[in-house]
C-alpha cells in the first residue's frame, strides 16, 4: 500500500473528500476487492492503535518531527504542500503511525480479514434452480455481495433454506450489515440444520470484526471438535489467548 492510498483513506475517514470524490471512492470500494481489503486493513490498524494508545495522542507526538520534515521539503514541493494544507499534518501523521504499527499489528490480535474465506456457493447443482438462484450464486462467488444480497432476498421470500440463509448472512457480514447478519446467524445457530456450526463460526467472525474478542472466543469454544474446519477454529482460539 503506497502513501497516496494512505492519504486517500485518511481523507475519506476524516470527511475531507468532496461529494464527487467520496462517490468515486465508495464506488471503488464496491468494485475493487483489493482496494476494499486495503481500506479495511487501514481502518483496523487505526482502530487497534486507538484502543492501545490513543490515535490523537500519537498524532500529536509526531507533529514536531513532521513540521521539520515539511520545512525541509517546502522549497522543492511548495505547491504540493499548499494543496495538502490544512490537513497535511494529520494525514502525514497517520501514514507514519500506520507504517510504524504494521509489525506490531502482525503480532497482535487476529483480524477478520485473515479468516473471511468462504466456500463457493453451488446452488445450481442442487436442482430446483431459477434465475435468481444463479444470480445469487455467481454474485457471491465473485464477492459482489450487494448484488448477491438482492438476489438472496428475493429467493428467501419464496423459499427459505438454511443454506441460502447462511450465504445471505455472510454477504451481510461482508458489507458490514452486522446487526442483520447477527440475526441470521443466531437463528441458524439455534437450529438443528447441518449449517449450525458454520453459522456459529460466522457469528464468531462477526464478533472478531467488531473486536469483541471475548465473545468471539466464547462462540468458538462451543463449536464441536468434529466440525470440518476445526483446525481453523483452534488456530483462531490460539491467537486470541
């Protein structure tokens, strides 16, 4: 991730983008999975720092150093510095903080983006397939979660199955509709379908995304050892200790 991208991310979070720039940014988030993942990582780093140290205190600590750097650069990059003002110091501090925290983050608590890998949907091999089912399947597998949700909601009005509900919940989770996703996962978790443990795992990931590590750990401990991906459950439990 380069400095320009950090600056763009910070501008968006600080509300410094114009309406047109914000719209373009959010479209790229929706269309570019790699860009969206980078943005999520940037937010996670900032949140982790805020929890551990207090991001504002860290930014203030860097201002004196950044001031001298800006002074030295002013002669050769005068116009650029004018463009960056008045938010230059805040953005530059964020860049330094994030870069400095990267190693720290790798050895800290696990993050959602390390574990949100899902099996592809194969509804078209189940029979009883309609156009919306194909659309939902293809959109989910392509990580076009908004499009998948729209198709899932049409399907669920006609026919609700635990499998469709699980993939619907995952899609909600991926676009941060967390309350709605939690309702879906809790319903499946309380049921008796073969998707019960997958729903519990997905609910644990939701808690991980919220940085609610205690709730995440508690849910993981309810997943039985015969769960097909129990190795991953144990791995995440180990990192939460």
